[in-house]
C-alpha cells in the first residue's frame, strides 16, 4: 500500500486549502486514514481521522469547526478541507493509514507543507 499526498501551499490567514491523500495497492487492509501535522518546534499531532467502514471522524480540538475530513471510497482518497486557516496551522501535513487489527497508524505518505501567512 502506498499513500500519495498533495494540496499544500501558501495561503493567507482566513483562507482555505484542501489536501488530498490517495491510497493505492492493497487498500482493503486499511481500517482508517488520518492527517497528522508537525509544526516547527512542536511534536507531531493527529489532526483528523476517518474510518474506512463508517463515516466516524475525529478532530483535534484546535481544528474543530474549521477542518473537515472526508473520503471518496471509489477512488480510495481522503480529503482534508481546511477553512479559516490560522498562522498556527502552519506545518508539514502527513497522511497516514492504519491497518486492520492495528492500534497505531503504520503507513505514512510524504509530507506536504502548509504555510499560513500574510
């Protein structure tokens, strides 16, 4: 299984971006997909997560009401719609997959940089 992330870039505060993460290969063994981020000088944090079998989602408190994670099962793609972006959202964003039977995310895509700045 491979993950290919895209969609980062530079945006002004208050703006929006949409990140995409396409999974390929044996995608049937994926139980959940998520987006993490690592900001400069900070630890990596889980931003949002969605289960493969149901639309159950999780959001970090810092992004609730601003970010939305969704999936397109036919294309094995997960999206992270980020609205009302703040400078504090500046980070490298990584998509990740959790396999069936696993408790942690074990597969990572390449990071995509999101910079929120005027």
